[in-house]
C-alpha cells in the first residue's frame, strides 16, 4: 500500500501538467498549491516532486508549500491536502489514509527500533544557572529583560557557548538537544540549535487539566505563556503530530512579521485555530506583550481573539498582510 500511495501521487502529478525532469531527480511543473493558499497561480514550473526509495516529497518555490510521505508513516494532513489539490478522488484519499494508518500501526515497533530518539548532550562544562546565578550577572540580567528568573526553566551556561543561554530540549525523558540564545544584540546569529529528532518545545510542560495551548515560533515566547514553541515558522508533520498528542486544542499566534505570516499559513494547512491579537505598535511577539500587559492579560486576549473558521483565518491573514 505504501507504493500505491507514492504511485498515486506521482501519477497525478505527471498526468495533469507538463513536467520536466532535472538532473538532481526532481520532476518540476506548475504547482497546484498556490491558489489554495492565497497566492497567485504558478505559471513558471516552480513546483517539484521527487521520489527516493520509500519517500515522496513535494516542494513549491512559489508559495513555499512543502510536504511529503514516507513508508510506514500515516498520511499527514498537508499531504492529504496535496492529494486533493492534485485531483485524486476523495474516496481513494480516504482509502489511502486508512491503509497508511493500518500499515503504520503494524510497523510501529519496527520504526521505534530503527529510528529511536537521538540523544544530544549539552556541552561538557555546562552549568545550571540557578545553582549560582551570582556568578553570571550578565546572563541573569538578560533573562530579567525577557521577564524570567533563573528558576523559571533549567537554563544553562557554558564556556563553549559564550554570551549564550542554553535551553535544553527534553522529550520522553531524554535530552535530545538544545538551543543557545545569544544575550549580545551584536551577535547576528541569535540561536544555535542542536537537534536531530522531531521536537516541539514545551510539550513536557503542559498540564493534564488544560484544554488548549498557545503555539508560537520561539522558545522564549512559549515560556512566557506556558505554550509550545516550534523553533521556526514551518510546522512539520512530526511536529503537528506531537502537538496533537498533547490532547490540547492548539491556538497559533504568529509574530508581527513575514515569518509570523508563514506560521499562520502553516496553521491553515494543518487546520489549527489562529489568534489575531491586537497589540500596541512596537509589540512584535508574545514575550514583548507579556512584558507590557502581563501574562494573564495576554493569555486572555489570545483566547478572545482566536478564529477557527479556515475562510475567516485566510481573510484576516490577508488583512494583516496589509498592516505589515
């Protein structure tokens, strides 16, 4: 069945457009996703599809939509959208989806054995900041400027990451990486991430009695509201699965920039609700909002400003674009 999924997708791509094979294996043609994502129709062959072993990938360089499928994995929501846009019959999509779930369940134990979480330790001289904050006044001052204390999270410092605060990434009780955030505004590369396993910051901090959570791009924004941080402005299928596995309704909040627009589009692709909070000029993200208005006021406003209707989200996204 996994080959049928790949064959069905590839045949749908090849049969409905003029395509060209290029040297690196990609098959290019006019993309099918752009108009569905509020962009102009692609007429320059900026969509591409490639098959490698048991994996098929699609990428559009017009609206930047990308998705893929690998044997032994369930069909992701974004990949199901692609099949729909390619004109694959809805009944066949349902069949492929259900069979992929069955196949995934049968192979789940094998997948765990073949692809375990990759543990990545912190630098060997890392020190927990809250153990002796007086030794690191510059780091403490930076945290305070973001509204935190050394006890709000296990922040680390290391001579190997000078002028950076390290936030460890923990999943299923394992240390699978970290991000090191610069405290010096003159350092252009703000974050240095070390990570090889799918991850969403904050999943281990969610409470069982909660019903919803806020999804943002950055870790500090997520910490500000006890939410989830993607770490970038694109949500992968694995990250969407981790978010759904929390059992909480995700409400996505984008920053007031182009990256925030991309995160909102990702929410549309995955069917996640989006909040459109209105802050005063100069408030660009949730961390800045919490510093100005307070945590509870921000969380309340995010909830009151949420939108779940996909069409309404698209309209509000367009309106927001005109303000940026």
